[in-house]
C-alpha cells in the first residue's frame, strides 16, 4: 500500500516558488546556461528525450507520478492518449489545469491503482523511487499486456548504502525487470547531464540558509523573550527543519557525491 493522499510540500515549493512546471532534474547540454533558465531548458530536453523513447504503435499511456501534468500535456500534443496518476491532490488540481478539464487523473499511489484496464505504455518520469519496490513490477504486469512497454527515467543507487535509500539499486531493478518478463530494450546513462541541476540547487540552498540565519538573528535581537518562548514550544520542530536544511539537503545536492554513488538512467523495457 502507498501512503494516503497528501501534498508533497517540497515539490509544491519548487512549483510555486521557482515556477517549475516539471519536477525532475532535467538533461543539460553544453550550450545551456548553468542557471534557472538553463534548468527550464534542461527539463524540456529531458522530457523530449523521454517521449522520443516511446515506440511506434503506442496510443494509451499512464503517466505514473505525473506531477503537475506537463509531461502529459506534451504527450497529448504528440498525439498520444495519456492519463495521469499521483497520490498528491495538489497535482490533481494542476493536472486538470494543465492537460484540460476532460483529462483523466487518478488520485492514487501506483501500488493501489485498479483501473480495470491495461495501457500500451507506462511512463515514469523520476517517479519509480517513490513506489514500493516489491510492488513495482507486479503492478506493471497488471497494467500492461504482452507487447506493452515501460519508458522511465530516474536515479538509481550504484550499490546498497545509506545514500538516497528511496531509489532502486540499479542491478536489483534490472534483475526484477527481467524476472517479471520485461526485456531491457534501451538504456542511457545521463548522470553527467543532470549534475548542473544539483549545483544550481545547492547555490539556491546557500541563499536559503542565509535567509533563515538572517530571519532567526533579527527575530532573536528584536524580541528576545518571544524568541525564547518560540524555541521552547517549537524547539524540536525547528531543530528538525535546521537538520534538513543544513545537513540532509546539502548532502543530497552534492553533485560530486551524487556522481560517485548514483546513476541517472533512462530505460525502455518491453514486455514479451
Ligand atoms: C519528482 S516528481 C516527478 C513529477 C513528474 N513526473 C515530472 O517529471 O515532473 C514525483 C512524482 O511521483 C508522485 N508519487 C509519489 N508517490 C507515488 C506513488 N506511490 N505512486 C505514484 N506516484 C507517486 C509524486 O506525487 C510526484 O508527482
């Protein structure tokens, strides 16, 4: 079972504060600027490249973990018949705005979906890591038929360790795919092409940390007593938020570490 429907505040923040329509790391080419404009261009390139992997003959597509719907919109424009799926109600709202009021959106985790039908293609754009690993391929089998395919992009752990635990270990993922009867028809390593997004995010995080420091410092000086009370009441929550912003996130956004430990890959898997 996936977690009950709730809004992912991190993804909502990226969408609303940085205006990101797509919620993945993008695919940088040499000529793209290493700034937020570059991230937007890289995200378009990534989605275009992923859509190019869909084979001829595919009509119906389930966009699994569809985010705010930009990939589905591009699929629709390319002549496919996409449906969106996400357990996040905010994504449901945005999906209908982006893809159209007549579009089909499933408010559900992939693990829990029971649409009573199959699709020509399941598309995962940086969403496999959110899905229960033991349920991933059994559910893919339930929602496809022989001849269907899976097109996906995500980052994978190179080996088991404490880093990015949510992501599949790539060798395990490939083994599971083959045991379930999916042939690996295409694989491309795009790790180097996603690294600039991490560097840009790290730069933005540094600004965020300075803003937090400035806010706390100003509050403490202006209202010392109130600051003490706030710390007494919300001390634990504040400490947790600080640990996230100053320890956890910087580790995740460290591009050198990411390159050592992770592989970002695009796949097409075909069901025999
Ligand atoms: C990193 S975002 C990617 C969004 C979009 N595919 C894109 O490329 O912009 C991950 C997406 O997976 C969704 N998600 C989280 N848990 C899920 C689950 N159990 N099943 C399916 N999707 C899930 C999130 O709500 C979000 O829409």
